[in-house]
């Protein structure tokens, strides 16, 4: 694992919705279709999921590049 991942901010669904402007159901549908980064468990066997913010930023930059 590289240091940028180890030191990256983790965002939860509430913040992710604000950041990308998608509904929760849309995010999970895109994850299921392999079109959005999948979350990871914050604790082994736990229920809480999160995303590294830099992963979401990369996703948004890629969408921007594709729309030009």
C-alpha cells in the first residue's frame, strides 16, 4: 500500500453523496455495475463502509476527461 492511501481521508456515504451529487441508490447501482469505486469495510466484519477521498477525486477527474 502506498503512503498516499495510508494517509488519505476516508469519506462515508453521507459525505460521498454531497461530493458527487448522486443518490445513495445510484452510487450502489454504479458500484454493482463496476462503474464506480467500491467501498471497503472500515473494520473487519463490520458494517461501516468508506472510500478514500483521493479515489473518488480520481473517479471525478476521469468523468471530466470523458465528457470533453
